[in-house]
C-alpha cells in the first residue's frame, strides 16, 4: 500500500469543501435539522468513495465558481483525505443512528463533536489526516530539537 498519492485540486475548491461541510454541520446542529446531517454524511461517504478529485463539493466548485474565478492548485494526499472522509462519514453515521434510534441528546452531542473536528480541519489541521500519516509510518510524535529521544 502506498502511503502518499498526490492529487492536485483547486485550492479554493478544497477550502469550499472544508468550510462548507463544517458550516452545514453547525447549521444542522444549531437548528437541529437532521436532514442536513444526513446530507453531510452522504457528502463525506461519496467523497471517500469517489476520492478527493471527484468529491461532490470539489466537483461542484470546480464546474461552477472555478470556471469564473480560477484558483491555484494545491496538492493533497489522496489516501489521507479518503481516510479522513471515511472517519467523518463514520462519526456522522453513528450520530444519525443515535439521533434516529437511540437518544436525540446523545446524537446531537456526537454531531457537535463532528462539527468541532470538521471546524478544526477547515482551519488547516485535519486530525484524521494526521492520524493516517501516523498510522502509515509517519512521525506520530514531535521530536525534540536537539535530536535526543523523549523518555
């Protein structure tokens, strides 16, 4: 399995996806719109299935706004993004299971957790992507500047 597979996408489309999903989660949480959470889970699942280059939010931006206002390309790790989308879709699906079949409060708490994680991701630090890099042999810990090992 390759750990890094670069894929180039418009940077504004990438931002549109990150901010759009986070915004939908927060609006769904604040207004308690379950259908909006369902939509986010579908978007995240399709993003994982179709990969980042053909993710729904990327494609929407690429074939609408990006035709008018060109955006520079950004290179992302396709495998890390796919893993991140799967993690988000899984947490979202668990949220929906809780919302529809167990307990509304527990479901909305899980949605709040996902919205927080997606907001952190939208600001440029994707915890799931970092977890993927750690699990595939990247650095899991920050090394001290002098090169000595931590105890």
